[in-house]
C-alpha cells in the first residue's frame, strides 16, 4: 500500500514543482489550482483577481498561494 503524501509533485515542461494538495490550515483541496494561478500571474494579471476567480476566499488558502516558492531545484543540489 502506498503512503499518501501531503504534497503533489507535478512534472510540467521539464520543471518539477511541489505544492501542497490541501491547504494546511483548513484542508481545502488547492493543488489542482496552482498551474492556473501561475499561468495567469505570469500573463501580468492581478494576483488578487486571479485568486478570487479560482474561488480561494479564505486567508489561509490565499496565503499558501501568495507565499509559495518553487525551491525543488535549489534543494535538489544538496546531498543527504
């Protein structure tokens, strides 16, 4: 039986990113919204409006998206 992880690892265009599947505070599923959020913000749209459109109304979920940074490449450089 596979152990479930609190993080989702997605491979997208040779980039690896780790985003929590659920909000760590309220438990709302948010992992599936990350790619949409990233695409819209990179287009130059206001992050507040994007979060509103995605249905992220709680402060905890919004903070998760606004403060998340993809550090997998940085962390991957270090050996155990």
